[in-house]
């Protein structure tokens, strides 16, 4: 366990208070390396750091109306590196929004609530579980 590298987690939200609370939750309850960004543009500028997971707010243009929104940021992330797992996060509890995010290749869509952090942790665990299964399957297929 000691030789395992920390996962690099990007948190992207224009709500400074929510972003800070999420950062604190992850810092206190996980072994992740965390980078926070208030805009999609800042997140995109730092993709060269190769994050393992990005938690991305759906609405990123509430403070700066000229900022790109979460969906556009998601599309650009997937253009740069389709292997980065992105979990969309929003206060909107609308199925249409969730479906739209998944259509844009988000791994999951989580509604901001008092249980959001627990759901985010479960989604991240699922991502790494799937990756482990894919590696094992790939190894097995090569042996055949």
C-alpha cells in the first residue's frame, strides 16, 4: 500500500464555499492529492497534470457569465483525454440534465446534497474497480 501513488483529484466549482467544503472532505477522508479550480478554463489549463478523476460542476458560469459551463468543459476534457473520468456535480435534480451529462461521456452525475460526498466517494471507488477489471480482462484476453 505504501508504494501506491495517490490519485490526483481535480475539484472544479465556481461556488467557493462548496468547493472549499468538498476539498476539506476529501483531504480529511481520503488519501487523494487534490487540486481545486474555480473555472473550467483553469481546469483545462492544468490537464497536463493528468488527473485521475475530475469532479466538475455543471454550472460554472454563475459568477463569471463569460466562463465556459461544465458541459463545455467536459467536452473539452474528453477531446484532450477521453480516458479521464469526469463526475458531474450539480444542484439541479433533473433527469434531463443527468442524461445529457452521461451522453457527453460523464462517468456519473451526482446532485449536490448532504450525501454528495459519500456518493462521490462511491463513484470514485467504482471507477477504480472498473479499471482493475479492465486490466484483468485485458491480461486474460492477451493470454488466449
